[in-house]
């Protein structure tokens, strides 16, 4: 078997040891501190939002608290206020449409009359009555 050849056995052990040492050094001095910093920043941001971070059995569990509930309540109240504003604008539009309909009916009825027979004061009183 070529793996156990005594001529190349020690050189294979050397390169395996060197590869594992290189990976260990890269992970311990480069990758793992970066991951630790990311997790620390994540914990701080969650604490600012209002969630609590608990560690148990090497797992991170986030639970929401009053901060998240306050945010949700403010979003719901903002949505309901926008919805009521929309209802008010639709109501105003409907009232304006009804006023325009009444005005157009007055114009149509005035056209049906012979306007030359009516005086100017009668027309003014008809439109503003």
C-alpha cells in the first residue's frame, strides 16, 4: 500500500501536520475573533431593541420583551391613523361629488328653462338657494 510506504510516510505526516497547524492558526487568530465580534455586535443590537439573549447548551435564544411590543403597537397605531385619514379623504371626496352632482342638476334644470324669460336676480337666487 502506498500510504504506508516507509519512504514517503514521514513526508506525508509532515505535510498533514503542517496543513492542520496552518488551519488551526488561521482559525484561532483570524476567523474565530471575527465571528466573536459579530456575535457581540448582534447581542448589543438585540439588547438595544429590547430582546434578551440567553445562552444555554451553546445555543442562543432570543426572547422578545416590551421593546418589540412597543414597536408593534406604534406600527399598528400608525397604520390605523393612516387608515382613518384615508376614510376621511374618501368621505370628503364623496361629499364633493354629491355637491357637484347637485350643482350639475341645477345647471341642467336652468338650461331646460328659457333663460331669456328669467331675470338676472331670479337666476342668482336659483343658483344660491
